[in-house]
C-alpha cells in the first residue's frame, strides 16, 4: 500500500501540477513567462497577468465560459491585492469577462459610452476611457498603458512592461493569424503599419504578447507588419496574389468566416476603391 511518506510525496506532486501554491488552472492553458508574469492563450483573445507587489494587472478578459474560468484563476492569485484591467480594444473576445470583476478599474481606449454600447454590451463596459498614456506602478514592474490610436479599431491600447521589455499588443499584432478587419470599428491597414512602427520606435521590445497566437520576440511585429505590406502588393497584382497566398498559407483564420487571406485582400481593395 505504500508508506505515509510516499503518499505525502504523491499528494504534493499532484498539487504542484494544479498551479501556483495549489491554485487550479481551471482547464485553461497557462504560459508561465516568469514567476509573476503569465500569458493565457485562447478562450477568446490572449490574456496577460502581471502579479505585482500590491496590484495585479490583467490585460484582456476573454469571453463566454473561458472568461468565467479566467476570472476564478485571477481571483485565486489576487488574494487582497488590487486588480487593474486593461482592454486592448472593444471586441468581445477580449472584453467578455469584464462583468465578473466588481469594483475594479477597467481601462479601455477612448471609445465613449455611445460607441461602446453600439458595438458591445453595457455589462462589460469599462469605467475609464484612456485618450493618452498612463503608468501603473506594480512595485516590481512599471506598466505603460498607451492609447496608440487607430489601427485594428479606432482606439487601440497597448501595455508595455518596462522591466521585462514586453509589449501586450492586442490585435494590432497577431502571430500566425489573419486579422479580422471591420471598418465600422476603425480597422485601417495603413494605420496598422503606423501603429507597429510607433511601438518599435518608442519602446525597447524584447517579447510580444499578440492578440492571438503564440508569445514571441520582437520579430513577430516585423512579420505582421510585412504581412500587410505583402497583402497591399497582392491586392494590386494578381501574380503577387498567388505568391502571397502560398506564403501565408499556414496562417489561421479567426473568426473562421470573417477573417482570412481573401477577406484581407477584399478589405484592402475595397478601401482603395473608396479613396479613388
């Protein structure tokens, strides 16, 4: 039957598999970047969590059942620490868990109430609109939260972690995914490129948490910038279209029926025709 000591060892071993200090991961995928910084992919958009000395910073709150499980994951680790939430943009796959956090500061770009309610829900509406830049001191880290303006939407927000040299970019940067482009909320291909150039010019970026896809180095920004340069060329030249379809053949579509190679080309061509 085994000795009491062996039973204790097995208990502690399986407890260690469940997460920090016995906390459960609730079936979520968790990427531990370091002891106090985690990326949780999927279940909507990617989420980041930085555990500071007295504050926990949460970037994007997922959607549907994943959002509820993510909230429990955060609460287990928050204990008595203050929680600050940042929404990188207005889409529901990044904001669908906001309503689980009561009496918490929720920061988003300067969309305003009317625009938010036309494109999202009242229960998930942030309580602070950000038009410029603020810095949140986490004790062991400083988080620069900046509204970089129009790109994926009209008011995209990024979070830059100064000590770690990590940017949480939301859907301004994707890794291995075609973007969902919707001009009604501000998607603009040229502004994507401007925003990415701004990020790399202003910040010393070592690693990137994209809105969708794996954590990566600063090369992820360069790759996604090149994606738009290539797609603009492909939209104007049928020979380039075939070449780029092959180059980006392994890119994933999310949402499946609203994003993809053909959708990006169509979006760029449609916007070019409007300008002419």
